C-alpha cells in the first residue's frame, strides 16, 4: 500500500467521522445573554479550571492539525471586566469562558471542549480537572500531552457521557477506570501515541490486561467506539453485539485477533464499521438485513474471506465499502448494482472472477480500486463503466492486464489526483493527453 493511499484513507476516516459525529463536539462559543437569574460558576470549579490551565504550555505548533488550533484557555482569567459589564464574556465567570459550558440552573460546569487548544505538556496524574464531578462532556482532542498516560483519576468523572481524547499524543496503558464510566455514549481514544504507524509501537495506547470485552462490559449506553491505533491484542467479544445502541465502531490498526462475530453486522443502529489493517482478524460477511443503516464498511487488509453475499445489495445507504487486500473470492453479486450511493469502492487484492454488468449503476464513485480480475468480458464492462464515472479522483487498477488501448478511456478524467496502473501491459511513450490531467499528484506505472 503506497503512502499516498494510506494518507488518503486516514483523511477519509477523519473527514467521514467529522461529518457524522459533529454532534459530540461541544460548542465552542458560550455567549448567553446576561441575566441576573443565571448563577455564576462555582469558585472551586473556577479554581480547578485555572489550575488545569496552568499545568500546560500553550504551543499551537505541537498540536495535530495545528492550522486549526487556537489557545482557548488564554482568555481564562480570575477577574471581572468591570469596565465593560455588558460584555457577555465576563472573564471572572468561568461559565462564560471559551470552551466551558455550565448548567444554567446550578452553575456547575457540565461540558469542557478544549479541542485544538494548543495544550502541550505532561498530563498531571492528580489534575484538578478530575474534581469537576458534574462534568458530562470532555473533549481534549488535538492537543499534545507528550506521551502521557491517561490518569486513573479520570474515573472520578462518573457522569461523563462523551469522552474524546483523540489525536492528543497519549500513550501507555488505558486505565481500567474508564470501563466504569457507565454513562458513556461516546468513547474516542483514537490516533494517539506514535501515529500514524502500525500498531504495537512502544508509544501507542494499550489495553493490556483490560481486554476489549472488559472495556465495554459496563458501557451499555455506548453509541460510538473509536479506538484507532490502540493496541487491543485480543478478540472482538461477542458481547459487543449486545450493545444495540452502537452506531459506529472504529478499530483499525488495533491488532485484533480471531474471527469477528457476524452478529455485530446486525446491530440495528450501526452506521459505520472500520476494522481495516488488522491482519490477524478473520471472518465472513453475513446475510445483511434489508433495513440495515450501514453507511461505511471497511475491512481493508484483514483475513476476511468467502464470497460476497447476494444480500450485499440490501445496504442501499452504503457510501463507503473498502474490502481491499482481503481473501474474498468468487463472483461479485449482481446486487452490488443496488448500491448507487457508493462514493468509495475498494475491491483490489482479492480473488474475484469477474465484474457484473450491474456494477455500471455505480456512477457516483470518487475512488475505485480493482485488481486481478481482467478477462474479455470484464474489459468491456470496465471501459463502459469508467466512461460514466464523472467524479472519479482516485483510480487504482493494478494487475488488470490493461494494454495501450485502455489509455484513451482516461483522457477525460481531469479530476484525477491519484492514478495507479502498475503491473499492466502498457508499453511505449506516455500519451500526450496525460498533461491535461492538471490535478494529478501521483502516477504509478511501475512494473515489477
């Protein structure tokens, strides 16, 4: 897998997650109108927040996606703006601080969003943050905690419903206290440690003795589970299929073992399942129910095998299907033509025998990968199909026995960013119309 394709899939996961899960990102602005009836924040909570602020340096250059970072805590101060009392951002009232939200009746801090806030430094084990026991939502994503461990005192925040510590350079053992936060609906510990490398790096987060089964045992309200790059090193428990509230499961690069229980695909609210890059994880696709809400399915570089079921066509809401570099075989079912909302389709690196005519119904694709499945009939279908793909930006067709006659089909693909035609039968000089592909950033014609 090339670096370009790897970067592309990471950006894809990130972008898709932002679009789907923006509800859990706590609003940054806290500017309610000034009313005498609303209580100010509690002094002990204000002091706790100020002490938490003082635990870190402010360095936006160290944050992930630093172009979007700004230091929200910089405006936190322990005094009133007596010169402008009408100003809604009264600095002495922590309920009006950037990133802080309070209960309007009690004044207790219930939500803290310091995502992309330029925080840099070691996370204190006895942080005053953990005294905010009314906190329900905590987002510290996209900061840099310099490979700190997650403190076990996080278990004191027993009312948490949303916990997002992603992209924050955390490492080490995940404390078992997280498994006791039984009100959690969102748990996101993804892309920490020495990202974006393969799992088992020394600095990645690890479950160790806290298996995936133990982690989710008490989390009966879970809707979103994101553990990308966490070293799980265990099987996916059957009990996960009892979490009927789950809408998203994201476990790529987790060193998952064994066979995935098929019943997980039948979770009634499941919209996304990302399990790619777990080379020791096997399984088979089930018969999908006709009312499945699934919108993203990624099994890239796993040991999933068998034939694709005819019921695949029941996934009519599917936008993304990435089955690359697995061990699937047989015919691609004609029902795939029902998946007309697909924008990302990855089938390369398997053992499929041919393309069905119905695949030409998939005309909204922006990314397509195929390999090792070319014959005379497939060649005709592929050429006709490609002519319909007006939005394609990423096209990967290695090992397809494509000859020079295939080149003209690509001449109008002016939106292409990535084009891979390695290990085909192309010969002679590059055609001049390639210069018309002005958006092209990666071209692979390598033969080995």
